[in-house]
């Protein structure tokens, strides 16, 4: 069996071991979504389903039995030459057994009839609650049927619960394959950012630089982005999730580019801010240096055994006195006026990846193989009347992707 298949099988085993004994876990794949007519949006697999299978087709459901022996059953689309003529080849039921290393593979249209039997003599059913109401209704109908059968000779599940917290905890810690994927996504995204930097001075509009980023990614074989790119000139950088990317650029503007590719379903998330002209104004330079110092302090706080919340503390310990010394933070102004978000987020299959930030009512301690971003910023809107006019319209964020290691950290995006 290939190493990659072993990874997915090991993850299913880890899930089974984390769930209460006698549990049936049901994890659906994503469905295709109609854009209009018979055209679909580009398909992207459910991250939880992909994490457990590596399977990228829609209309599939994975069932994992948490008993003495972890058993996985995959329901998926069978081969269909007529349909495949239009949409491409399917893996099919027969190949799924060997390619995906599941214990049993069945046609997806047998799921509804098979579910009541799979639920019999199980104590609980765990599935992603609230994510797909169609599947949720099917699961509950199957439970009702299992209950009717159980009255005669079997036990029916008594608990329905959300599987998301269990999967989120597993996904928080990356294995070697995942770390390699994240490093590759980061490397290609850094190259794409460098392409944007080379063209910034000659660009007339934000969308030109968005195009450079997307082109550089695609040319390297990375055809997906982890999120909609932010290419914001001037005061538009003060809108944290600005994605219009269609305004003219001025030579004196700062340019904020927050963009990352997605490779093999794993995300990169990088932000760089620099002057369009290549030269900072004094105010831009002072604020940039401050944010850079804050980010350096935040990254240095990434160590195993240290709290996740300590990264934000380290950032604020630099930003607050720095903004006061520049005359920006005064008259009891809350720093959240100019820095309103946290230090960053987990990173993995999703750009804002799953995983709890607190544990036992305290900030979670960092552990090796967690991956996170560190991204302080300062944003002073164009029409801000709380500061001297020379600071207005400046928005700066610097963001890198950081792997927690056994001895400290590794910056994946330098």
C-alpha cells in the first residue's frame, strides 16, 4: 500500500479511536453546486471528507465504525460511460477498494437502504451537524427505521452528535505529508508574490497585479487560490477583506497584497505591504517598521508550550507603545481602533483552519506540527479624525505562515 493511502487509513483509525465505542461516524463528501443552467461552480471537496479519504469526487459518503476494529465503508458513484463522456472518468466502486484502501465500497444509490442496517447495535451516530440538511434528513430517517427494527431484536442508537470537534482536533496536528503540502503551497505563493512585486511600479490598476499573482500560480501548476485575493492600493488597504481589486493605483500609494495558493487542497496565506513607487513616505516607513517589529515579536512567541494568546500579547507589547510614540494612540483611544483583529489563525486544508484556540478555559498551548499565521496590522482610515491627517489612509499588514517545531518554529513563507 502506498504511503499516501496509509496516511488516510491512519487518519480514519485515529478518528475511530477518538470517538466513543459503538459509534458510527458518517462523513459526506461535498456536492456539486449549480451556477446556472447545466453549468456548475468549480468543485472543491469537503475538507473533512478529503482529510479522511483523499477522494476528490462529489456525491460520496464515508461511514467509519468505531469499534474494536475500525471499518470504513465508502458509498460513491459507480462507473457510467454515458455520464463520463461529459464529465470525465470516475473512480468507480471496484477501484475504490484498492485505490482508497477502504474496507467496503458500494454505489451511492444504495446508501439510503443500507444505513438502517449500519446503525443497528450502534450506541451513537456522529456526523457533521448542520452542514447538509438533505443528508441530515436521510440519517434521521434511517435512524427511525433502525429503531423500528431494533424493537424486535437489536439495539438502536440513542445519541446523535456532531463529529466536527473530533475531526477538528485531529486536523489541527499536521502529519509529514500535510506539512510537505503546506510548504509547497507556501513556496509557490511566495514566488507569485515576488511576481507581483516586480510589476507593481508599472501597474495602472489593482486587477493587473491580481492577474500577475494568478498567472504566476497557474504557471507553476497551482490552479486554485485558498481565498479571494486582496490587492488593495492606498486607503482601500484599511478594508480588511477588500476584494474588488479594480481601482487605479497611484505612485504614492501603499499596496497591500493578501493572497495565497491552494495546492493539493492545502492553503498558503501571505500578506505583503509595500509602496507602489518603491519608496516609502516618512509616515508609511514609520508605520511599516512598527508593524514589522510587532510581527517579528509575534513570530518569536511561537514555541511549543507557549499559549496561542501569547502571540497577540507580544504583538500588542510592540504596537501600543509604538503607536503612542508616533502620536497616533492618544486620548484614551483603544488600540482596536487601528488594529482590530487577532494575531492570526490556524492554517491547513482551510485557510482559516479548524481547531480550538482555547482548552480547559485557557488559551491553548502550542504544540509541534501545528501551523498558524502571524499577521499584525495597522489600519488608519482615510477619513479618520482621531489622528493627524498625515497618517490617514495608511493600511499595513504583514503575514507569514509558521510551523510549530519541537524546538521553536519555522517560517514557511520567507
